[in-house]
């Protein structure tokens, strides 16, 4: 049984828009001193402001790249086969995961959005094999949800409850 679940190419890039707005806000704050504490011209506040803007730009670029991949990559899908899952939905996907490494699946509701959390027997195995930039995000997933495999219901064109049932039917 092979099931191919395509990515939702029509979703609004909320993460990109959010990081972009925050980066613009902090940039304007740094250059025009629109802070509530009064004007700060010392070097320390400039360095901290530049670091905040740097992190904002980093995450803005990462989320834009992920959205562009979603729009234009024809291979951006979740494939379910007898061998396991092949997650290629985003830049932060873990790739091929055999059924032996999957221990469970659950749905968590966060900010009116459902997330499919796929539990793995060895999270570090899938984080280690990724590129360094992707590892940063996957380590955040592991800290927050105890797994690097997190699939938003808005990211796939498939019922997330049915997807959970399919996965749990294959888990031993």
C-alpha cells in the first residue's frame, strides 16, 4: 500500500510574515529609537539590537526558503509505504523513517492548529543526519515536542485524523 499525501501549496506563510514584521519592527526600533525606555545610544544596546535583527533575518530567510520549497518542489509530499514514512514536506523534514523507528503518533492542538506528532525511538539519529541549519529547528522540535517529526494539519492536503490512524496501524 503506497499513499502519497501532497503538501498544501495554498497556505498563507504565517511564520514568514511574522518573522518579517518582527524584523522590520526591531530594525526601525534600532535605527530610530522607538523604544519605551527612552533613547539608548550606548554600544551595548546597539550590539544587542544588531543581534536581534540578525536572528530575525536568519529566521525570516529560513521560513521564506521553506515556503518557496512548498510552492515549487514537486516532490514535497508525505509518502506512506510498507517500508515506512518518507517525509519530504518541508526543509525541516526528516526523510525516510522505517516503521521500526516509529513508536507512536498523537495530535496536539496549538493556537487553533492541529499538529501531528510522530514519536520516534531515537530522535537524535534523525537530527544528526540533517544539515546544520536544519538541525537547529529540529532540535527545537525535540525540546518542545520530544520528536523531530511534527506535521501541521495546514501543511498537508489530507485529514490529519485519518493520517494518524494509518500511522498507528503500522506501528508495532
